[in-house]
């Protein structure tokens, strides 16, 4: 009789590593860095500075090997809304000199400048958020939040919410693919898409209810509500000194930008 191979169990005794510097950053360190970058952009409130930080975020996405998936979301959503915000700000902001006027639209240098700043800040803030979501596993984030004292019930709600979104997205795509196989038109005009999407809602809702019941049974089986300390199969590495230095660097940059902004206001 062969002995059971327990080598797979040793993988759970090692910290989870992906072999990439950006991806292996602690979720809290990553959040700290991106929050510092975002806040510094709002403090400085300068077009060139905001676009420079946006470029830095793109570099981080490339270093993480997530540039393609990052741009897939970033380009379709963020750039569209940033462009729309720029046009609205540029067309309807009062200024000393009117460069172009037609009806209620009056383009001024002040409006163009404010539009550029608003668009740059939206691109920088949204880029930081998308980068965090693309490079951070939700179970790792929840694990760190629990270690910082968050209730395991609340952390499970966060993790379950993100997992439900992923499950619904996959289920809807599967159902839409099956609709195409049956010859149902799922592309074209908005009306055709609506006709194809409405019948999908029923199976999606029923599937979500069924999954919720299964998760509830699994939680009871694992004694989720037990008052004792919970265990985890996930293990993250201790934060190295180099990572601490990186976080302190971006925090220092934020502090210096705040001090510089206060000095400019006073002067």
C-alpha cells in the first residue's frame, strides 16, 4: 500500500510568492504607496505633476506584468470620463478671455487649465485604484486586514462580495455564449443587446441565490461562527526592509508636498 504523499501540504507552510516585485508587495504597503501618490497629486494640484504620476502608475503596471489587463479597463473607462470631464470644464468655466463662444459654450484659458487638471487627477486617481485591484489578490488583502484587527465576519463580507462579482461575470459570459450557440443575436444595436441580456437575468439571480445557500452551509460546516481564533491556509511573507524604505519614501514625498503647499499658501 502506497503512503500518502504529503508534499503538497508543505506549500501551505511557505509564504505565497509570485516572483514579481510589485505583485509580491504586501497589500497594505501597496495601498499605502498608491494612497500617498494619489493624495500628493491632489495636494500639488498641477497638470504636469498629475500626468507624471499617471505615467508612474503605468510603469508600475508594466513592471507587474499587468499592463495589458490594466489598459483594457483603464482605456475604455477612465480615458473616456477624463475626456468628457475636460470638455465640460473647458466649455462651461468662466474666464477673463473667451477663446471660442457658441450659444452657452464659452471656451476660456482658465477653463482649459481647470479641465486639464480635473482630467489629470481623474486619470491618476482611477489609475491607482485600477492598479491596486489588478495587482492585489482579495484574499491577501482580507488576510492582512484581519491581522490588523478587522472582524472576520466583516472581512468575509468583503471577500464574498468581490468573489460574487467575479462569479456573476463568468456566469453571464457563459450564458451569453450559449445564447450565441443557439443563434440568438447578442450584438449589434442596444435593442438587440437588451433583448439578449434580459433573459439572462433570471438564471443569474437563481444561480446567485443557490451559491449563497451553498456558502452558508459551507460556513456552518467550518464552524465560521465559533468564538475561537480562526486559522488560515494563506501565509504572506514578512515585510522586508527594502519594502519599508519604499513605503517611507512615498510617505516622505507626500509630507514634503503638503509642507511645500502650505509654504506657498503662506507666502
